[in-house]
């Protein structure tokens, strides 16, 4: 299982497991189909949306580990 980091690109995360989409939607990132948002790193998206990147990475990794 690949570990997600703050440098991981959002499109790569979604391609790996689409069930991670709600974590991004929850933080207000409703443009997941947009090429620009898919090319952002987790850290870049979190900065724009005012979300703690470390917290989001922990949540996504816990979700993926539980599958």
C-alpha cells in the first residue's frame, strides 16, 4: 500500500482509489474533475482551502489502510 504524503498529487490519489474523493469534497474542494485541481499536491490544495495538510494526509492514509 502506498503512503500518501503532502507532496502526493491529488489526481494520483483519486486514480489509486476513488473512495478518497469525499475527503477532498469535505474540505471544500468541489472541482475534483478539473485538470488544475487534479495536478495540485495535497499541500497546495490544503493551503488554498485553509485545511491542515497533515490532518488530511492522516485521514486518507487511515482510510486506505482500513481497506
